[in-house]
């Protein structure tokens, strides 16, 4: 991809949107961990939150490589569309593990949808596509693990 101001701007907007989604997920998992009784599930949720934090750093590095600074104000259309985790927080207040797990499933499904959309938009460089594909794969694996807990 040839770097133009426009392509760089589109890539940054896409990456910022994914960072926003990851921030939501990190907060969602941290919140979920605080509200579940089961120590194994609590540990898993904290691990998922830690993984999201690492993903955020990876994407921020990509934005910095483009010569831009990271915008933490909500990240464009992808971020604006993804407020699922925040909407889900109300499910946590009851402390019902099943509700919390279902809320996490909903959040992960929304994140996967946004990741796929980011890849389809084709604004990204090869290295960014690789990182996002790798993160998407990990999020899909996390979703599978969470779904097994729900059964």
C-alpha cells in the first residue's frame, strides 16, 4: 500500500476503532472478574483482560509507526458502534455467573464482527493485517472457551 495522508488516516481510524473495542473488552472482563464467584472463571477473565491490554499496545505501536499518535477519544466509527461491553455491565450487578458469561459472549461476538469489518475495509498494511488477523484468531478462541463455560 502506498502511503498517502488519506490511506494513513484511514488506517489510523481503523486501528483506533479496534483499540476502543479492546478497551471495552478489557474493562468488561475486569468488571466480570470482580462479579463472579468461581475462582477459575475469575482467573480466566483476568487473563482475557490482560490479553486485551497487550493487543491495545500492539495496535498503538502500529499507529506510532505510521507517524501518528494514538487517539483515546473513542476511535471513529468502529469504536462508536461498539459499546456492547458498556451496555452489558448492568448484567454484572446481579452476580449471576451465567448472565455474566452470556454478556461476555455478546461482547466477544461484537468484537469479532468489528475485527472482520476492519479486515474487509482494506485500509491496512500487510503487517497490520497480520497483527489484526492474529488478534482476531485469539478473540475467536476466547469466545469458544467462554461458550464452553456456559454449558
